[in-house]
């Protein structure tokens, strides 16, 4: 028997050893993967010199997990141990409890340790997820602004109150779980017995339960007292903050309930000593009744019988509090309001005083022209431009020029047969160049006028910058990762840019090697192994392209890089590229936000910024009632370096985060003059302010209460159900001496019952020019200016103007001519300008093919002033037509003589390089002008179209049919001539 059992024991021991070995190996592998992820993340931050950001997050998360785990697990463990150890030993249990104990006893040790660990882990994760709240409380600052109800510094609401709320919720959860688990263990082991219509509790259980209940109610008393302050950041009726009911019923009621809860807590603690449950239980019942009466009933009575019948008078004081706090929290309190009696009549010379503004009107729409830019400047299929380009400005020959800009970035989905790991990781590593177009100009055939273009780059930037760096290693569509760098003298493997008109598979390329410091170095085997694991790519470990000087570039999107090094910022959705001090840099606006500013109106940021360019989110959990553009960030497109600048150094939230992450944000004084000249007022901040000003543009409490002057942003005329976005434009507002780079939006009456009146009520602009003095903002930067339009004058809104354009007979006739053949019309942005004593609308009209390659070219300009409309080939002609033959001002296209569709394209400027897909004719060739037959057919079509429309209006159907035949014949003739 001994002999037979030995092999079995050996086999069992061997299986255990194998199982333990496999478990250890598996744990080591998992641990190494975790280490690889954490260490590579550290290398990324360390290379950017922001390692303290990551280590601070790691320390805060780990320490708060530990605090949360111990804070939950230890009390529960102690309560279980006390309830079990102090159980009555000699007590007769019911047969049912005996069966329960038989089932539970084998698992008792596991449960006594497992339950604290289980709840502790959940509590640890909850605490770790709230580390920012705790660190902000620990590093909070004062604001020197007090709330109007309690007189507390607003810093208490921004930093301390969220922490106290979280702490009380955590302690309440710990005590409640401890109480429930103690009661359960006490019942299972006989300390609490229920039977024969009586409840028996042993003395140890009584003491433990009573103390826990008393502590729980004491915490509830503190929580109820804190709830008094929370009323100032919670909605009440139309406003955020305590109104008449809140101040006179809810806040006093919460104070009373807090006192009652404290008394009940004391009675429970007394019960732990004297053993009488009658008093605390009766007090608990009283507390519940008081909660219903004082907490719910009394506020309802006050609201129903006092406030609602006299709401405007009772709420006036609190409406004023809400108005003042909202304007301060959203930065709209200093808005300059100008009553504006808009002119609607036109006269010759009316725009003479606004000649600088009209000359700067942007007729190139950044959302429409990208296909044309791609055709002219893409050069290879693996390049791409943004689907919606950006607006910037540059000083050229001493004058500010509004521009449309975009980087030529990589499109890794278009490598075709060259899509291999080598090409993706080490050959196609960067985009090349920034295209800059004049916003106010066009060529004779309706294409953009390029100020900087081509490969290699040519233009005013290449000429004026001594060491202009056009390479884009860090962009919005850069590859997931690239491996760059090599020892000096090594043959370059990175494609810099293509040369000539060769096939994409030819070797007509200029090669380069990255020489910057853009990513962690992976020259040794260990780091190669780590990154091979991170990116699940064994080629990193074995490829000969990875050398001793190699760097790996990843997380290259500008928003991603800024968000990682400044996780406390909410970022503007539209980073834009500019050339600053010889380098292409991405400029990113960062906001500090809060939802705890007393009496300020709460809004969903996602909803506030949604428009036709920014789709609304299906679910939004981003309520705010305070926002500041506290940080301007830059990301160098060549080496990826990130710089954060304190744009609003007096922002208390930024000051608190600077204490959390010391040394990560630079003072504004370190911003160069070149960088200052390119920063602009952020779009998302302007949208949020615009959303609030629809209601909070009024200063009169009576008007606010009556809601007799509510506004809203009009819908985009071409994208119904979505709001019109704001636009950047250089213009001169009434009262200004010269044009400034600005952003504007308009307001119409608020939609009261499903339909809104399309008449302008307000025109909002913000000065977006920060000047060019190093580290100093221009005096007017960020100034909000509102033109309140006199209600005695009806000025059509964007929707009404678009409808006028669409329904005007003359415009329709000309549009029909533009769409002859296989062409379609695309409308550009509808701009509104305060010129000529009124408001001028300008809309560029583009024409593109309806089939095949669609290249929008600018063909016409629509303008409107008052109820007059003009539709001409250029802005200058349209303005002259609109204003009696001589507007007194010209557009930026004054010197352009447009060609009609069918005429040859203007050859490219000398030195430019045409696209390999080319729309321009080869050098030395020209396209023949249209024949007399084509011109005659166009004339016949136009005459027949006009005659047909006239016959239709006159009701002469016979003449209508005759002219329709002539129109058809003319179109067929044109098609025949065009082949």
C-alpha cells in the first residue's frame, strides 16, 4: 500500500509544481507587458520634458487607490471581526440559522477576508478616479470674489466643496456598508435574534450597531449642512443657484434637518451606553417626517403660493445674482454694447469709409476649396490636405493679409502597392509644406491665389524666413508611429519630397534624415523589445532600419500631445497651423472649466459649440458654468515639442493646477512676437459665450424676467437644423479706427413656438488680434462688441437673405447658365459685415462638375444690403452694382478679369509646380479660346432662358413652349461643340 501511494503522491506533487510554474510564468509575462506599457509611456513624457506630469498622476492615482482601499476595507474588516468575536457562545439558534451556519462556516474565513478586499478594491478605484478633485482641494487658491448668499470666497465652491461632497459620500458608503454587514453577521451568529414578536440584541452587538448608526447620521448631518452651499450651483427654475424658494425655504430647511440628524446621531450614541432603542428610533421617525415636511412640503408651498403668482418680483434679486455671476463666469461682463440703427438704403460711394474692410473680405471658403487645392497642390496620392482648412493671417509687405492655410500631410491609406512595414515605419515619415492662400483674392478662372505653395516650397514664407522648416512630422493625420534618425553619414531612407513629374513608383525623390529630438530613442535591444510589444510589431526588434541613433515618433496628433501633457485642459477642437519663427507649429487653445461657480448658469459645452461644422454629440456629460482660455499651447510640426503658455495667469483653476504640476506652464512673457501675431480668439470659447449671450445680453432684470428679448443663433442657411458657425474676418466695427482680425456671429429672435423670425437683432464680434509685441496682449484683444440693432429697422437675417438669393429671378437666370452641362453650384460661407452704416451680406458662389473630378472654382459673388441684391463675377463688380454703380470701395479681386467656363485656365505662375494629376496645361501649351459658335450658343441659351421666364410670368404658355424649344436647341448645340 505504501508502494502504490508513492507514485500517486509524486504525480500530484509534479502537477502542482507544473501548475505553479505555469502560473508564475504567466504572471511574469503579464507583468512584463504592463511594465512595457508603463515604461514606454514614461519615455514619451521624459523626452518631452514633462515626466513630472506622468509621475504626479501615477503617485496620485496609486496613493488614492491605497487610501480608498484601506478606508473601505479596514472598517469593514474590523466590523466583521468584532461582530464575530463578540457573538454569544451559548445561545440557542433556530433550526434555520443552524442550516445557514452549516453552509457558511466552511467559507467563513474566505468571506471575512474576501468581503473587505472586494469592497476595498471598488472603493480604491473610485478614489483613484477622483484624485484630481482631491489634489485641487489640496492646492486650491482664493479668488477674492464672494458669493452673494453666504459671503464665501468662490474658491470654496471651485475647490473645497467638490472635495467635501466626495469625502462625505465615501464615508457614508463605508459606514452604511459596515452597518449592514455588522447586522448580517450579528444575525447569523445569534447576536441579533428575531422571534416571538420581539427583537433581542446582545450588548456587544447593540453597542456596535448603535455607534455605527450614530456615526452614519452624524455624517448625514454634515452632508445636509453642506447641501446648503450646493444649492448655489444647482438649478432652480430658470436659473442656476438658489432663488426665492431656495433662500427662504430650502436652505433653512436643510439647516433644520442637519440639526435634527445631529440630535438623532447623539441619541444613537447614548443608546450604545444605556441600551434603550426607543428614543433614537422615535427620533429617526421624526427625522423622516421632517424631511418630507421641511425638505419637500414647505418648499412646494412657498413655490406654489408665493413665488409662482408673483414670480418676477419675488425672483428679481436672484435673477440679478444669476445674471451677474453668469457674465463673470463666462467672461462676458465687459462686453461693449452699441445701439445700431442700420441703414437699408443704398447710394453711390456709401462704402468709401469701409474700403479697408471690403478689400479684406474673405471670398475663399475654407470648407469649399479643399478639392481644388488637392488637385493643384497634392502632387502625389499619398499626400492630403485637411477637409476643412483654417483661417490665419500674415503680415506681407507691411500689411495684414487674411489667409486660408493647410499643411500637406501624409495619407497612409493611399500607399497602394508600397504599403509595407518598411515604407509605413521608416520611409513615408512626414508631410511637407504649408500652403497659404489669400482669403480675399482669386485667379481669373476662380482658383485660389497661392502665397506659399509647391514642392519644394516657394512663396513669401520661404523667401522671408532664413531657416524655414517645411517638414511635418507631427500632424493631424501623421502615421501611428515612425522610426527616424541615423548616424551621421548614413544614406537617407526617408522620402522628403518628390521631384519632377515621375510616376509614383519611380525614384524621383529627394531623401532626408530626421535630425531633431522628436521621440524616445530605441537604439538598444531592450527598448526595441519594449516598443515591439507596445505596437505589436516584431519588425521593430529585427529590422536593420532601426539603428543606434533611431527615435520612434508616436502620439503625433497635436491635440493628443497637448492633452497628455496638460490633462486638466479642455481643448478647442480646431488646432491650426502657423509658421512661427521659421517652423510650422500647431496652435492649440486650452480651457479651464468648472461646474461649481455659484449662481452661474450651467450649460453643456458639447451643445453650446455644436453647429454645421461641429456635429452635436448624442450623449454629453460636460456641463460647465465657468470657462477661461487659460492656456495657449504650441506643438512644433517638425520635432513635436510642446510649449504651454499661461494666457490668463490670474485664472484660479490654472493657478491651482500649476501648483499640482509646477514648472510645466511658461509665463506669457516667453511668447515671441511672431507667435503673438498668430494666436487668435478660440472658436469654442466664442461659441459658448454666444450661447449664453442669447439670454444674458440684457442688463435689465425686468427684461430678463419677462423674457421679452431672447435671441438665438440663426441656422446655417445651407444646413438646416444646425446653427451657423462663427467666421474669422478682418473688419472695422463701428467705433474702431481701423480693421482688426475678428470673429463674428449674428442673432435673431428666439424660437418661441416652432418658427423664428429671420430678422437680425444683434451682431456680435470679438477682437481676435493679440498684436505682435513679445509677451504682451494687444489692448483690445478679447473685447466683445455687440451691435444691438434698432427694432424700428428690419434687417434680414441670414436665412431670409439666402431665401432672397434663391428666389431672385435675375440670380436664378444666371445660375441656370452656370449649371449648363454637367455642372453644379456650391455656395460658400454667408458673411455679414457692418459697413456702409448697415449690414452687408457676401456669399461666394462656386461651380464644379457634377460628375467625375469635382473641383470648385469661384464664379460669382452674391451680395445683399437691405432688400437689394447683386450677383456679379467679382466682389468689386457686385458692390458697384449694389451701390449705384460706384460703391466707393473695392474687394480684393479688383484687378481680376474672370474667364467664363470653357475658356482656358490661366497658366500657373512662373516657378510653380503643377500637380501630377494636373489641371493646368503643360508649360508652353495654351488652351484655345472658345469659338464664335460656342459664344453664340451661350448667348442664345441665355436669351431663350430669359424669354421663357418672361413668358411664364405673363401666362403665355405658347410662347413659353417656343422659347423652351429654343433653349433646348441651344444646349444641344453647346454639348455638340464641346464634344
